[in-house]
C-alpha cells in the first residue's frame, strides 16, 4: 500500500461521491421517468406514477419502565470536571447488557452505560435523541457538555447517550503496556530531537508490542470492539425500549457506527444527524489529512481570537504556535514533543468544556509559558488531555475502526511533506498513523444501500478532528442510499457542533419534529 495505492483510493472515493450525487437525479433506466428530489425529503415518486413514497419510520418514546433511571448529574459533573447541569435539567444513568459477540447466542455479555438528560420543559411523550459518541469525545462526555449550558434541544426531546463498548464506564478495556504507551504519547521521540527514521522505528516496535499484548489479554474479545458491533448494540437499545426506530445524533467517528446501523437496519432509523463526521470506510491517510485541514483552520481562527483578547502569544499568535511546534519537533521545548503539543492543542480547543474565549486564552498562556521556559502549565494540559483521549479503550476502538493503513514508506513521505504543508502538527499527525499499524485488519462495515429519511450533517469550520472534505464522500454515499443530505455549518471552534451551539440545536428542531430542512445553512460562533 504505497503512494500509488493512496492515489487510487482517493480517486475511487471521489468517483463514488460523484456517482452518488448523480444517483438521486438519474433514473435507473431509459424506461423509467425521472425522479424529483425535494430540498431535504428524499426522492419522490414521479407525478405519473401511483407508487407510494416510503413512509418514515415511526419515532416514539420508549415503553414505560423499559429502563430504570437513577440521578447521576452531580456525580458525573465532578468526575469530568464539567459544570453541573443548569436550570431544571436532570441527568440520570442506567445500563443495558449486550452480547460481546452479536453473532453468538447465549455467549458472554458487556454492560453498557446509558445517560439521559431532560428538562422540566421536555415533553413526557417525546421520542429520545440518541447520542453516538466519538472514540475521543465519548457519548457521556458529549451529553454533559450539552447540559453545561443552555440546551434548547432538550425542550423538544430528551437526549440519551449510549457509551460505546470499551469506552468510559462501559466494560472498560485494560491491555496496554505502559512503556509502549509512553512511546506513542511522545510520538516515538524517545530522545530529544530524534530523527524521523528513529521515531518511525520506535513507533513501529511499540505498535507491534501493543497489538501482541492486547491479543494475549483479550484473547476472545479483541475482534469485538468494532463499529459494526457497536451498531448492533444500538439495535439492542431499540428492542429494549420497545420502539420501531431510533433517532440518532452521531459525533465525530461515531458517524461510522450510525452509518453502519443505517446500512444494516435502514427501516429502523427515524432521524439521522451526523455531527462532525469522518469519512466512512476510507483510508487512514485521508482521514488524517482531513483532521490536519481542520487543525489549520482552527489555528487560524485561534490566532484571530487570540489577538482580539490580547492573549499571551502577542501580535501573531499563529506564528508563535508554529514556532512552538518547530521547537517541540527539534526537542527544544522543555522536553515536550510535537506529538504531545498536538494532543494539547486538539484537546483544549476541540474537546475541553467552557467558552471558546476561555479555551483560547488558556492554551495561549500555556504555550507562551513553555516558550519562555516554564513547561508546567502545558505539561498539566497534556496530562489532562491524556485523561480524555488516552484510555486503553480509546486505542482499541480507534484501531478497530482503522481502514486502509498506509505503509511506513508512505507515512515517512507524508511526515516530510506535511511538515511544510501543515506546520502546526503535520509531522506528529503523520506519525500517529503508525499507532494502529500492527492491529489486525477488520472487515469494514457495509455501505448504506437504503434510507427512508433524509440526513442532516453538521460541520464546524474549526474542528481539529475532521473537516468539511469528509462530507464529499458521505454525501455521495447518502445519495446512493436513495435520500438527500442537508448541511449546517458552524463558525465556532470545537469538535461536536450540536452540543455547543444553541443555533444548531434550534435549526434541528424542525428536522427532528417534522423532517424539515434547517432554515439556514450556517450558525455563528
């Protein structure tokens, strides 16, 4: 899998996107009259045809007593360091049990955590919107971020987060040897200023050791932490609730789970919102470059915001941050590597709670302190970042979903070219692709073939985990499933738009209630 293969892969998916866009407008054959497409509502039967349109699956509240809930809002706020729910919002917890291997009847089970948020205004009979979280921004953390500020979404529907198997409190995974984890955390820079080849070699060894250790400890469960099995867990939730279909809000790479569920159960998806999605069934190199484009946009907006509040990085914050990455790569930023700096930047700006201006100021102050010799604040930020994104379950989930993996030669070439093209983290992001290099290849989830409801995608213009380029492929795949996709953009900084933007929540109200398109295509920061 070298440069030519990467080119072929990217060209193939470009073709899929183009073909998919044409699929909704073109008839299946010369004898068929043309189909007409609404702004959001999917293909309609031609005027001369008497064929009925596919009805949207019913979206109902769970049957009474299907799940027993207990209050947990204060406990979770303290655990995550996120402000407690405001106003009349309550947060409750429960669990369900799912088969470790959905293909085996009567086998061992996992326990998955459910977290529910509602307000005094939430109608008792309203259908719940299910959050399917990211391997970094877990479902429970996303829900708490939503409830920490005004959440008009809850005035129409309760929101329930289902934690992915192996993440957070849902049957957590423990299998990684600490020494090899440290190599990954530092990006293979085991000595200050290590060469690119030395870092690649160190990371490759660590990837092999980590895979072998997890294979030994998770002998029977290593293959079960996939997006396809997480989609099967959604079906368990649906049957436990006794409802005909689910309304889904996926965040980040949770879009892979949501689309896998759509592929296997198209008649059981009543609403589908893909928030900050990643490419579905595409190569790791493409996903990584999407994230780098998002980081570049985030850093540019960070610089603008930084100047506006006279932050610690001075008149040109973007240049100062680039300088910090150059020092980290060279091993002259007080022992902090470029991989650690990238983790701090992406986590603080993308995942941390709080106002955008507070996150910008905090990162600027920590980076400037490190540039002037005090790495303590930045080191504390890296430690906090690792608590969010560094669990064994995050590693196992991410590797289980990794598609086509680039070769070491391709990673070396990308690390070299991206160092110039993306100076704020390009080299580190390329080297991060080695982390899962030795992980067993997992059969990718199937492509959606049929959908009964339109889809809404929501994308942040400044998201350090993905970019709008991912939508090109998804748009084609949604079109080939026979429906349409509306897109809502957000000008703020962060990963997960709906949980942060009141405007985005308001724009979704018509879609959730009536499958209407959003009134506007953009929301301010």
